[in-house]
């Protein structure tokens, strides 16, 4: 296992940003302090050729200048909170509204525009990259002085993403990573084959905020219980998925949630998580962004499997709780396993 730290760049306001790389014979992965982002993920195809399977930028400035949370951490509450507010212990907290009267990914500036404190650490399973970020009580409207820690590691053919949080006041928390995957390396992902361990999905309103109902995927575009291509039912979704899939038999243990296959390269990505579901998003709004090596990204050039708690759970008592109290520790784990057919 190789591990190294190097300077990624310096922001226009004089902040130095480091890049960390972990590498073994299966995976080469790099992570930036800016956004605690996964900036590259080198995976072999069935011929042994390596391609970078995450979208992003070749330079730090690309991450500074562009929106879309490419590879970055998302929080303190991933996805949407309806109306930009929630009630906790008989107190209403007003959040920053940043999308159609709702709060998306916690507000602005998001985690993708923050410089996290990074370092290489030693674990029982080898070296890992750890990023920390401290949030003040009331920041973006959320209560509690919070310490958020993100730990990335690679073990054999798996990338481990582990998220931790502590607080000094009752708060709500849901963290995820916003990597756009393309197992071919570039081009549309319509030929990617997906199989989800999800027989239900969340019904949403016109602004993609959950109504509180779980719907059966059967006979809908969201039915990936049997393997099918991303593109098969894409036209039924205005050529873009952006929906929360509910994992079957959720019990807080880490279990298989999704399998994604790119037939030509033979790359297969299996996603495991201890979270109750994930947002399935097919890069609907990135058209025109110029990414790595000057490549222009278009709609459907990537897909996201954003594992997390349900969106708007702070306002839906029937959803899994998102409340974190002093003395408790939030822990979320997602594992991306890469194999070849």
C-alpha cells in the first residue's frame, strides 16, 4: 500500500490545499482537502487497463470555480429539507433556503466549498485519509457545535467511506459523498446496468421534497430490482433520475444496496451501506461543465449513488430518525467494491 500527501494548489485567498493519494494493486484514489472530495479513482477494466471512474477536475481551481459538488462531502443534511425549517424538542429551526424555498445539502457555502483539515492516519487495516470540519452552533441555522470527520481508506478492491459526527446540542445530521461515477471513464452512462436492492422509493412533490409516502417500484421507471440499463426508462423521467431509493430490510447494518455494471469495460461497482437508502441521480444538470483534461461533461455522463438517511426526515416522524444528541456518535459507512466480469 502506498500513501502520499502533496500540494494540490493554493486558492486565490491564499489557502493551501493538500491532496492525498492511497494506492494498492487494485485501486488508486486521491482526495482533496477542498470539499473532502474524491478527486480520482483509478480502476482496472477486464484487460487490466486503468481508467479514472469519477468525474471532476484536473486542478484545484476547477473545484473552486464549479458547482455540482463533484466528489465532495455533502451535509450537514444531505438532500432536501422541505420549507427550509424543522422542529426539534419543541423549537423551530429556520435554515438557509437555497432551492425553491427548501434547503438542499445544508445551505451555502456547502461542504464542497470548505477547506477541511486533512491528514494521513494509521489504522488496523493500513493507512487512511482523514478530514475534519468544525461547524459552529447556528451555522446555516442548524443547532450545535459539531465536529464532522470523514475517513477514506482502501482495502483490497474496496473503497471505504466512513463519516462521523458529535455535537454539544441536539441537532439533525445526514452525510453523504457526491461522487459522479462513470465506469467507462467518459461518455454517457445510459448503457450502465443497474440492480438495486430496493422495492420501494420515496414519493416526492414538484420540488423533489418527499411527501412521506413510500411507493412500490413495480411497473415504474424506478424498478431496478432486476438488472436493467440506466437508459431503458430514462425518457419516462425527462431523461434524468433524481429520486431516493429505499433499501429493503434496513436494520442499521452494512449491506448491499446497489450493483452497477459497465458491459464494455467489464467494471462492476457494488455499493454497501448502513444507511436506509440512497439518492439515484444521473447528472441531470451538469451539461456544459468542462472537467478533467478539458473534457466537456454533458447530461447523463455520470451517476450518483448518494447513500444517506431519508431526505426531509427531520419533518417526517415516520422516517428513520436523523436526530443526534450530545454524548451520541453519528456513524455512516459506505463501501464501494470494484470487480471485473
